[in-house]
C-alpha cells in the first residue's frame, strides 16, 4: 500500500524508504458498481508528449473526504476481471485521444 498526497492531477508516491516520486494522473476509473472500489492510472511526471514507451502504474484507491490525500492499494495480479476492466477503459480512453 502506498500513500499519496497532492492536488487532484498530481500524486506523490512515497515508498517504504521515504523516497518520493511525482506522478501525474492519466485517468481515474469508477469501479464501485462492479468491484466496490475506484482505480487510478499514473504516469511519471515531466515526461514529454512524444515518448512512446511510458510505464503506467495502476492502483485501486480510497480518497479522503478533502480529496488531497488517500491510500493507493495494489491490485491483485490474479484479479483478472479487474485488470480486464482497467484495460478496456484505458483502450477506450486512448481511442478517444486519437480521434
């Protein structure tokens, strides 16, 4: 589990050693109806738009009421239904971006 802090579009991930890394939110996914939680896709802050190979991070998340802090939770690698839904939503997002 990671902790995040920051405004709505930027997340600072803090690892177990206290190292901070800044990420931007690519998209959030409402999975409440099907899985009882929401998801977020993150990419490293400061990358240029022309980079082809960007590693995305996916987490489920619980946001505090004020929207500035919360908890990110790893998604079980064997949660195939969740990963399928995330992949479908990401692909739909990318298709819209290309249009």
